[in-house]
C-alpha cells in the first residue's frame, strides 16, 4: 500500500499529503487503526478524505494508506436476507464483537465460507457476451440468483463446472482476446458508477402497492421515481414500510439513511417474520437491508444510498423488478452539507452545496426500466422511492425542491391529516403523478374501462368539497343546497371509507386493484342513487340514515377471497328506492 500522512482532522474530514497516485473516490485506510475513507477532493499535494468511521483520537502525522481502488460492493449469492451498514459490512457479523461497532473492522460483504450449489445453464464452447447467464444458484426458497458474465468479459467458454462452490472459487473460464479469464460467482462494482445496460425503456406498467390512495390517484410506474415529503410525525416511514411490504416487486432494497434507531429496529424485527403475500414465505427472503442510523458517522450516510442503488442494479441486470426505498434523502443531503462545509466550499441555498441537485438526480436517474445486457434480451427495472424530511414540513426548502425536479410522483404528506388520524396522510389536493396518462391505457386494458372515469369523478368530488368547505366554515352546512350537501357527504365517504387505510389491520393493510375498483364503484353508485332520491323529493336526513351506509363503511374489511360480496352490495345499492328510507322521528 502507498502511504501518506495526515495534515489536518476536522470531524469526518481528514486532509492528508504525500498519498502517491491518489485519484478521486479511491478508498484509503486512515491511521494505524485502518479506518475506511474515500478521497473526495484533490488540491495540489493535499487530498481530502471523508472517513466512514469515528475519527476521535486521530491527529496530524498519522499514516494514510491508499488502496488504489474505488469504493466497491461485492455482488453475488448471499446478498438477500443480509443486513449491512452503509459500506456493506454485514451487521450480524459485526454484532458478534459487541453492541457498539469497533473502528477499523474490515468484514467482507459476502461470506467466504458458505458453499452455494451452482447449476450451469450453458455448455462449453458457447460464445459468451457480457450479461449472459452462465448458471443459477437457488439463493433463497423464493429467489433464483442468476450468475452473469461480468461487464467487459467476452469470448468462448472453455470450461464450466457444476457443484458446490464458495463465491471466490472458479466456476468458469472464458477465452478472451487478452487470454483466458477465470470467473467466480462474485463481482465487484464501484458504487458511484451505474452498471451498464442496452437501453432504457418507457415505464408503461403500474407497480401496485396495495395502498388505495396511491394506486388509484397517484400511481407509480414500474421503473419510476417517487418522493414522499412530509413533516415529523406524518407517517413517511410507515408509508415506506408499507411499500416495502406490499409493492409488486421481486426484490426489495431498503436503505435506512440516517434514520432513528427505533425505526430501523422496527424494520429489522418486522421483516424477518412478516408473511410475504407474493410467495407465502418471510418477506426477508427477497430483501436486502442497509441500516445506517443517525448515531453512525455522518459520512457513511452518503455511501449507503450508493451501496443500495448498486445492489438494486445488480438484481435488475438479472431481469428482476426491484424496488428501492431510501429513508430519508434529507439526512443524506445533511451529510453532503456537513462534508461540504468542512471542505470550505462556497455554500448554496440554506448551506447545502451547489451540487445538491445534480447528486440527487444522479441517484434517481439510476432507476428505470431497462433492457439488460445478455443475448436473451431480458428486461429488468428499478423503482426508486425516497422520503424527504423538510424542516417543519416546508416544501420550498432545497432538498424537497431539487427532488421534485427529478421525480415523477409526489406523495405529499400533510400534518393536518395526520393530526386527524387520517392515514396514509397523503394530501390528495397537493400530490400528483406524472405517470397517470401513460398508465390509463394499462388500467383500461387490465382492470376495466370504467376505472379512469371513476377515478376522475372521485377526484372531482374531493376538489368540489375543498371549494365548499370555505362556505361551510363561514355560514354552516345548512346554507348549502341539497346537492352540495350530498357532495360533501360523498366526499366524506371517499375520504373515510376509501382513502383511509389502516396499515396495521390484517385485511385493510393491502387492497388489490380489483377490490379498489369494486370499492370505488360502490361509493359512486351510492352517489348516483342518492342524487335520484333527492330529485324525487327525499329529505337529506333520510338519505344519510339509509342502512346501506354502514355496509359501505365496513366494505373495506371484506377479504380478498370474498370479492363477490361487492357485487351483491352494489346490486342492493342500485335497488334502493324512496320506500327504503327510515322513518325519522320529528323532534
């Protein structure tokens, strides 16, 4: 290793000189304790290093060892069911050494002692291209890990083995232009460089989440990008957890970036025991967790996001649909701000570095639906969802604004809704999805022709309610016409009976698209019937007392395997006549 020496220490930033051959983003080892760091600035003979561990008791004169390699992750069998820190050190292994992480510990991302059963899929003599699937490993009971030829490897396959191997043992030999190259089940890839693909494809299919307000009004496409901004206590993390649990994705990568320890604990305890409705196994069988809590060194937050997206790209290259949750990108941006301040860079808005927008774009643009490398032309996708924690819920602050410039879906959380105990607290008047028009064709084809019209009608009613609320506040609801009063009641039904969803109820936590259609159809059918009854002269009070109202309110708790009950309920609603109205006592 080439050696330099420390000149100055400023928290997680270390300035060193005399590091020969130093390049941007090279990994270095700082001091005799061999703390992991990364070169982030070159200035003359001096290099600035962000250290991913605590720098207490380190001072000028201590050695700096250069590795000559960029920060990379290990990709191969063993990623799933793993819990890593921000630089891909397995936390279960580190935990064996005590509750607190000791400094300078180097643990490989993939286990070296475990043997995996490798089953070849191609034979000797085959011409191999980058991305071709050489064979498969049954990594978990639900995920088949596809071993691919690494990028840059092209030639004739001269040897391929079957049997049990560790990730470091040779499984194949390819005769390339530069000579024979031995291949293992493990690849290394620099985290700051996106993995190659053939081409990006247009996102035209919904990634279902089972959350009614999202799937109905603000859907996200498979391979899309979304942001969840909201103030403290509005439910960002719970929404992220729900998406991780129920999203229509093959692989989940959850990055806890600077989150509170108790929130990461919830994830770490829930996911291993949570039943996965897609597979019938534990959700952890198809999940990678990256835990970087707020008490860990601030610089490691920056690395955790890149580590997560690189692992997601690897599974995308296999042809899987991946969902990555980043919670929260605000804390990642705070790490950028701290490091930028210590570098004495000219600050931008609110002290954030001028390159904040480009760094955020760099992350989100690695998402998308892509045609992967390899002769079989397989497709894979990465759907990226990032939580944003603006101070005081102020959406005009730099992180929220720069995020909204890049992402296509905005799920704006509202503290007012949260205080009313309305969850998910996504404000339907502020939020938007730029995928709506693109996905309308999918909904018409897969769900039903009426879906788009029902959604538009429901949104029209909610917007009308917002207009009428001002009048109600000033003069009371009795000043409204009977039709406007009905609009207010139907809007309340949409909010309480449809949009409100209990994440902790075994039935209500997830709603399929078919059930969503049935529920929306039912609520709007009641509106039609009620409008006809009003025209016939029925009093508003009697309409509100109809027994079917209670059945509509409870319909969200009908299980997925009993959707025929909605057909019966819809039929009963359409049969309502003036004779069904209850006799009300005259006060």
